[in-house]
């Protein structure tokens, strides 16, 4: 609940000193968090709470709490380097360490150190080694033990030569039989989502709703995947559902253990997306999505030995991608 509870709690503390801006790494999370806060507090989106993402702005001059995505905050810093009218900047899911987030955090900290000591910076994460960031921000560390229901983890390494979509289908069948809620499947990209959807539909899933969830979908289709429906659902998602977003009604997670990450290719001088094994911290985040509203099940499509050999955290983008864009912004 940190995403929906901490930012509005800052408003009465800061009084009329300015707006609270929350940086969310993904568009889906920015929009859904703002809507959830409005629903919980009886507010209207666009009035007390709003958002700005690529090609969409929903807030007014008197909106006290605004969720923005990473590129938007960089633009704001370029237009208004002192962040006038902003009392606090909250960096949510800061452990993801995208280049946008690192640059925004560094620039915001510079503003705080050099010209606006009253500017508040809050960095939030559930899976972060806090020491280096705490030192950089010279800030106190606050810990909150959230309530998470127990999640049973099973390992189901696929047989050699069997395509991913077939392994996913078998795991989904197991999850549906073992639990009563919906099933959330983590896949690396749109292509895998489409192939898995065809596989599940081909075996007669007439009693199920099979829903994709990724950043390129229209907002109404994203919202449909986030809300419970009249029938059991299988939600096929990229890592947009890993943090900040709660897919309601999920009782089981099927995790492919894969993701696509940008990485610099010196042979062509450009960044390209690479298929990689996720880190253990990301796997724990994904498993936790099954324990948000009750006891759950997580089926990992890899072995325990494979799990132990994975790195603990993902390397930050600043160590993987081309830095020309960052240099130009500076």
C-alpha cells in the first residue's frame, strides 16, 4: 500500500507549500494509482489527484497530488530547474534504477542541496539495499512491514525443446486446479503474450477470460485486465504488473522467469532489447502478487538450482545502456 498511502499522507504535512509529485516508472501504474487514491478518499481524478503520462494529462492548477512517468519529470526539470511550486517529489519503485529515474533523482537532489533545502525527497521500494541511497540523500530510513499472505512456491523446470507457451499452459492448468482465484502469468513481451493466449484458447478455455496486460495496450484494455470480472481470468502480463499495480483477484502466479531489458550493443552503436533471466529480487516481487489478498501459489518455470545461481538484484540501466541521451539532457 505504499504507493497509494504515502503520497496523500504528505499533503497535510506539507500544508500549502506546494504540490506533491510522484514518479512512477510505468504509465499503467501512474494512472491506476491515482484512480485508486481517488476511490479510497472520495476524490475526483483531475481535481485533488491526477496524472501526466505520454500523450495524456489529467490534472489542473489546483491539483495537490500528481503522478508522472519518468520522461515527464525529466521534461519538467528541463523547463523549471528549481521545481517551483512543488513541495515534495516521491520516487516510487526506485530499485528499478532506470536511466530516467537516476537522472531525475540526481537533478532533484542537486536542486535540494543547492537552492531549495525545503524540498522534500522520498524514495520508496520493497526490494532495495537502502544503504547507498540513504547515504546519497542524507535521509532517515523508515521501514514498514506490510501484510502479505503466505505464498507457496513451486519449481517446474520445462522439458528441453518444449516451447514456452506449452509450459505456460501446463502451469496455468495446475494453478487453476490448485487455487480459486485468477491467474497472473509473467512473460517477457508482447510476442510471448500473443502466443500463450493462442495456446490457451486452442485448448478450450471457454470458461475463462484470457486478458493481455502490457504498456502498449489502450487504457480501457489495461483497466479491464486490472479489474475482477464475472469469470475466472488468466492475465498474461509483462513486468508492468510486477510492482505498483495490483491485479485484483489473483490467487496464483505463473512466472516464466524472463524479461526484456535494454542493453548497449557496441557492434551497432545502439541499445537493443535482450531476453534475460530475472534476478531473485524480481522473482520475489512477482511471487508476492499472489499473496496480496489471500494465501497464494507461485509456479516458477525454472529449477531451484537455477534460482540460486541468479543474481540478487538487476544491474541498473546506467551500467547497461548508451549514455548519449543522458549527456545531452545534462
